[in-house]
């Protein structure tokens, strides 16, 4: 029976599907076929059985439908109508294929160079579409050392990491050069002019591709709060993990120091003795000693029984004003790890030996000393509110050099070797050493690995209330390597990445910025905080960092993807201090809400 006109649809209703016209039926045609109740499928049609007891009138003929009718339905995949979204996807795929076919296979003459600028292998003619994976394969063929081949590398062209292809980096450089040229000539730069530019492979120029080793291990991002540590009765001003990552020391406005077991999140000891806020804490590189500095101008050195119990103190009436910073002599220069230096608002610095007292004083600054660092090459570095930095001989305290450039007081300084000096022989491999000498040897090996990236010298960076950072190579020259501008407010804190290749800075403009530690070039700005950012801390593998802010949040940033990974809330007031444990497993934060929070993956 056929239904070919609307007048015949009263019983069955109008056709729902578009029927096939290939051979058996025309559009709108319903055809019954005597058969069993098993659906039958031909090459061009799908038949389904429909149960019906209705009758229809067609051309004045009365036809009683069979109990089962078979409708040839065109459900073949190639016959189904294409959705709009599918059509759009197909068009895009075709456009991409056409673009790939139309894109010429550009070639670029390249030279791979290491962090010291030394060429590796010979010049190679590469396709501009070369990816990081292809570059890594090429580098593996050039490296002779088997140990070096097993390390993953990151590649940089024009100061930017190659994430997709070499051509993308080169094209970005060409756009930047075009914009710079237009501005120099006094012309207006229009967005459409930049977008109309076409990639031109550099001719008669060898493109340098810088490669840097990455950590062979990965630190997992912190995503949740595993513990909230209560105990302080006033704001928590400082949090500091021990170099072996077993315990956490915290100090605050209640004049107390608390030692926390990281694995049980319980306090193991409460240390008392200061008459003012405890705002400075520092562990010796071998984890044997802890020094605390207070607003009352006193220092306390704490010695434990080897298992972070039974702490005993020695008190030093150190300064006439509050203590601002403390730094320990590196393990590879002092096997006993028993010497440290303190800095104060009274413009003086003093070197102490645990159990023996004062060794000598360093004087030369005219105002409050904001920060002090004990370098690994026999030098001590200090910064002051008198706008200067000074370099000192660590054997006798003699002034070696004065570094000038800032227009306002200097808030903080950081060394490219900070992490390896802080942790001594402790690293992610968690090696056990038979003797202090073997631990010292390992500490020296770690230190040399970092300084070798800068020609055997340490890099120093300073930040100021003048909104700038200065990058220094003080072991070679008193002139700044670079002046780093971009912050729109005072810069509060800075820190080198553990591998020494990047610098993170934060400040009053609510932003976190990354800089190249080799030449000081700007990398990226992380925005997300809604109040000034006080503190930053790096992960052990240099792939992530966290920032603590007055807005009471901790934010986790990805360096590779240049984006926010986690926005961690929980504190009820501003975060004063952050610390990422040396083993990379957890982050600690101290807040004005009197609480310490531990963050883990």
C-alpha cells in the first residue's frame, strides 16, 4: 500500500523519514512486503517491522495492512543528513589541509647552543616546522655523554621557549621587529598590518637554538589543604621547612617558635625565649641547628637531639634593633655548618659560631639592612634601605664591592644558588651518606652544577621600592647585567628557580612576573590576585611556583603553560609567608589568621 498524498495520512500520519529513491520507493511511498517478522536489510535499505492493525484508503482501494509492515528506511550512514556542526568541522578540516598544502616547507639554518653559549655540534639546515621533540632527537645525536642524553631538554629561540614549532618563535620575533621599526620611524602600528605579515625565513643568518636541561623528576601540583595547624595565638609571620623536609618551623607575633611533624601534622615542640615577634627562622644546611631572630634584637640558636626533640638554646644579645635576616655558611665551605650571619635594622651585620658566639662584625651600610645572603664562593651579599648592595669577604668581613643602581631602598636579594646552599646534601634522591665528608662532597657537586650554567659564577638579583629589579654578576663586575622593569609598584620578594634559569618576582601591583636569569629578559606576567602579593616559592623541578597574597589566597602557577593551575582558598586573612618543601611534596603557608596550612597534591 502506498501513501502518496496528504489526504491518506489521516490514519498513519505524515511520513517521518526521507525515503530512498534508489530502486524500490519514491519519496513518501510506503510499501508492504510479505515476509516473516525478522527485519530484513538489503544493500541500499534498512527494513524495520512495525505492528499495525490500521487500514488506509489509497486510490479508492481498501487494503488491510498486514500485521507486520516493512518500511524501506534509508538509514545508511552515507545517506543520513549531516548536522550543521559536522559540516563546520568538515569545512575546517579541509581548510587546514589546504593551508598545510599551501604552506611552503621553509628551511632554517640553525645552531644548537648550551646555557653558556657554547655551540653543540655543527650547523644544521632544519625545517621551520621542527617541533621540540624533533629538536630533542637531534640534540641526542649530537651529545656524546650518555648521561646527558637521558635528560629532557627545553629549547628556546629568541628568549622564548619553543612549544609548538621553531617557525612560531621566529614569526613572533619578526612581528616584534616590525612593530619596533614602525615605532622608531614614528608610524602608527595597526593590528591589521601586523596580521597581514607573512613568515619570511631568515636568510644568511644562523638561528641560535638554546637548550636547557630540565629536571628528570616531576613535582605534583598542590591541589588541596591536607592540614590546618592551630597553636599560635597571634599572626604567623614565618614558615620554614627543614632541609630534609621532615619538620616545619613556624614563628609569629606570640613570641613563640613551634616545631611541627610533617607526617602527623602535630606539634613536637614549642620553643620560647624571645621577648618580641619572631620574624626570622633559618635551618643550617645539615638540619642540625635552627636560628631564630626577633623584633627584640636577640638571636637564639637551637640544637636538637638528632630527631628534632629536646631542643636546647643559646641566646645572643645581637643587635640594638630588630633582626631582619639570617643566613648560614654553605655546607661545601664548612663541614660543621656552625657559622651564620645576622642582619639588623641597626645597619650592622655580625658573624656568629654556634657555641662560641660572635666572630666579627661587618659595617658599611648607612641604613636598615633588609637582607643578607652567604654565597658559595667565599662572599657575603647584603642589601639596605640606603639603596645599595654590598659584597663582603666571608673570612674577615672586609668590604669587597658596592653595587649601586636602585633609586629607592632595596627590599630583598636572591642568589641563583639559594636552594642548593639551603639544602646542602639533601636532594630529591634522598641519599644516605656514610660520613660528613661524603655529604660535603655531594653538596659541592650540587653547587658546581648550578654555577656552571653561568660560567662558574653566582648570579644575584635585587628588588626595590623603585618598582625595578637589578640582575648582577658580582664575582665579575660591579655593573648590573640588566635592569628589569615592568612592575607598577614596589617589589617585595624575589626568588631564583631551583635550576637557576628563571627569576620570580611579586609586589604591590598584585602581579607575579617571570624573568630570564641569564639576561634579565621578561618572560610572562601572572595575574589573578586582587591585592598585593607578599611571597613566592618555587617547586623543586622549576616547573611551578606558588604565591601568597594579602587577598588571603594561595595561587599555583604553571611556568610551561604560563597559566593559573589552582586557586587555593582557606585562609581567613592575608598570607605573610610561603615555603615549598625541599622534597617537593608540600607547601606551607602562614597567615594573619594565626593558622598554618599544609597543601598537598
